[in-house]
C-alpha cells in the first residue's frame, strides 16, 4: 500500500489587540518590539501567539520593517528580526511569516501547488514604490505562478478615513492606480486596498480576498492614526502538510 501523498495548505491568521499582557497604551496583545512597549510583555505575547497557533516560537519569522522594497527569502528559523526588509518569502513548511501593522496593509500571498508563500508589509510608501510586484517576482523565481497565487489583504486604514494632502494622493495614484479616493468628509484620501487589489489582478494573481475592517474605526485593532503611541497586530501565514486521501475528507481542528 502506497503512502498518502502530501499536499500543502496555506494558513492565515490576523490577531487583534485583545488577550495579551501589555499595559496601556499598548494594551494588550501588542506583538511589536519597536514601539516602546515592555520587551518582557512583547515576549510573553509572542509566546501566547505561538501556543494558540500550535507552532514553536522559534518558527516565527519577524521583520525590521522600513517601508522599503526589500524582499528576503528565508529557508528556516531566523534569530531576531530579519533586518531592513518589508517582505518575506519561503518554501519551508511550518515556518510562520509575520508582518506587523497598525494602519498599513498586510499582504499574504500563497501558491499552494508550488509551496511558496509570502508576507508583505505594504504601507503608503512601500505600496507606492512597488513592494508587491517585487514580491511577485521573487515568488515566481521560487517556482510560483501568478495564476495560482491567492492574495489576502489584511485590515488597514480605509479610504473613507485615510485623509492625505491632495498632492500626496495624486502622487500615490500615479504609481498605484486605483488608490485615489475621497474620505467620508469629502477630503482627499487613499484607498490602498483598492490600489493593491487592482495591481495584484493586473499582475495575473488568481484571486484577492480582503479583510474589510478599518483600523481607524475598529477599536479591536491597533491604529497609529487613531492614537499614537500604540501597539501592532500581526498578520501571519504558514504552510501545513496534509495527506491527500484520494477523496476522503480529512478532519482538521
């Protein structure tokens, strides 16, 4: 009897600000170590995250996010945050890629057939300078194909609340078409979700899902614009192996 073939499934999780130990103004489940929170509280929160997701803490890969266009391919656990990068790509099963945010867009990408995933921090600057197309290039170098890639856009500042000067809106629109909008007050605004969705689809990505929550409106999420200093929530993606049982449904927890 032959062994069941293994197939890969991408798992995605977005945290909230509840359930941790950080004191105000980082209350309570802050997962970022660069915002002024007590390092011991951040470490405790990260251990809680690992326990809930059932992965060892050392299997989480964090970034030193700089609002740039750097992409890093990781092949295993990393000691400390990956320096000066805004995107991680891996083929390693069980390695959780993490992006932290508090208004910026987290983009989680996966080609399960190729076994390639990515986590991207796409704020206004990174989205403007093309972090997402660069990540797609690296994923393709690793064996992914755009028509098999699924994308997930995490919660972020929405177009109805993300007010910017008109010149900034027009500049971002010139580099990320579809992102210009007006806020609920009728002022110039940016809808990075809309611009990134359009960009992903124009690059041949198969499907784009979105978390519709606005970080500025939703008090269960951290928002730098609503109140700084503050913490960061995390968007996480990792690959799991599953047995292909030839049509027999597999129970999962």
